[in-house]
C-alpha cells in the first residue's frame, strides 16, 4: 500500500542525511534561512499535530469531505501530480523555535511517523478514507492523503536540508 511506502521513506528522506552531523551544524544557517533542525522541526510539528488529530477521530462516525472548489483543484494537483507548491509561508503554529533541540525534534518526527503507521495498521481502509482533518490550503484530507502530503512536504524540505548541508560543506 502507498501509505506504508511513503511512511517508510520519510525517515530516510529527512533523518538519514543528518547522521553524523556535528552538534553545532544543526543550528547553523545562512542569514534569513532556517537551520537544519528548524526545517526538521517544522515538518515534525505538522506530522505530529495531524497524527494526533486523526487519533482523536478513531471512534468518530464517517465524515463528509468539506472543501471549497479551489481547494479541491489544488488538492488534486498537489497530491495527484506530486509537486509541493514551493515558496509558501509557514503557518504560525508550524514555525520552528529559534534553537530547537535536535534529539527532541528527531524523536518528535519519528513518533509522529510511528503514530501514522499505527493508525494505518489498525484502521480498516474504509475508516482511513472516511475521516478527515482539514488542511488550510487543500481542504479536508483523509489519512492516506495526509501521508502523501507529508511525503511531498518532507521531500520539498529535504531539498532545503541538502542545500544547508552543501552550505556547511558536508555534501
């Protein structure tokens, strides 16, 4: 199933390139840019928040999707074509701390991914596609759609992590 493939790839996409990174390098960034740990925390916040939101829907009745027409189009383009719309400003609740702790951020990332893995393993497919958590731009997304979104979002930010590693002379 695609959900497990995307979940399996998240850690290698985001964390594997950071193995062996020196302590000080986690916090360094070009002026006006997020550091590696801030990028990771930004992704971790979203994964964790939405996974917890789905957990709260475990006993909820099936839902109807609520999305505006422009959200439906953007959802199909983003999730269908597989391109994350770059140059978006982070929502206030997803802006990282000034100096997050790398080990805690990596743990939050892993726990969020594992929470998704648990939901995907425990919920039948019908439940996965009939529970929705809203996305501010794409409208309501079900569990498989959110996993796809997180994969695309993390892939986008993995590129930024690669840029920081090059900037640090680590790649």
